[in-house]
């Protein structure tokens, strides 16, 4: 299923195209501030979720690489069942949601741009195979595969954040940095410093985003110890 995802970011609307929109939307159940906004009409309906703190939209849209221009009837019940059963429709934050949001570390606006830019480019690859992000841990660019599990990690506060990953066919940090600073597809104004293929630092304004590819053993050690940058 992961290989069928396509991200189509727009202003205040992050569209996710997949053949199982309802299934993916279920993963956001319990995420603080997420509410059902509705199901769009038309030939290709989308389940729209709204993030109340930012008033932004996440759209889950159906797409199939095998059925051209045909929306199967099963798609509508999947979307509607997700809407009716799992996700809240009300527009008020609960006390627990307020607590969860207050506990989240602070992000400056420049860091928000870098991290959202990384998310928007998670499925991106250079047409000439100069770099490929590929969800960080699912690269298919003839890279060595690891038999152990994989991990992703993101933490920080203010202007200083770090993203770590490893396992599977993990992509090198240099690929991710190039995606964020590409002259055509990168984040405007972002620059990168490279410290070998496994460590890079991307800057935007006063923000610094460290990108660290680690082997699985070292990665899990950091995660299990609860170490923070």
C-alpha cells in the first residue's frame, strides 16, 4: 500500500492520493485537533479532515493505477465508514487535546517550513536519479537492504530539530538534503552543509534541521534510551 501513495501539497491543503483513502485516514484517529470536514462531491470524492489549531486541510483522495478514470463503488463506503465511525465531527478541542498540544515542543516558523517541506517531498525522486527521498526508509535506488527493522525519529525545540532514520533500504542523508535544496524542487532559501553521506544540516533563516542516517543498531539505541538532541 505504501507504494501507491502520492502526495500533492497545496496551500493549506495536503492531498494524499491512494487506492485506500479510508484505511489511511484511520491512522489519524486520536491525533489532537483532527476533525472530519466532509466528503467532497464529484467524480472523485475526497475525505477532508481539518486540523483545528492551524485550520489546515488534509484530503484523502482515491486514485488507482490500474483502473483509469473509474472509481469503484467500494470506495464510497470506505470513505463514509471512516467519516461516520472513527473520526470526530465536532469543532471544539477537548481538555486532553489542549494538554497534548501544549506538551508538544515549540517550533519556529522557519522550522515548520523545513519539516513541512520534508513531508511534502517524502515521495519525491530526481528524474535523473541524482537523489530520492522515498519515505527515508523505503528507497528503491539499488541501495543495500538491511535485514533488521527500520526506524524514524524526529525531535527538537525552537530553531533546532533533528530527523534520524535507518534500516531497510534507507536513503542517505545527502539525498534528503538535496531534495530540500534542489534549485527547482527545493524549499526556497534553504541551504545545506554535508558531513559525509550520513549527516547533513539544512538551514533556513535561523532554523537548523539535522538529517542523520544511522544503522539500525545505533538508531534503536538512541530511541530506547530516549536521548534528545
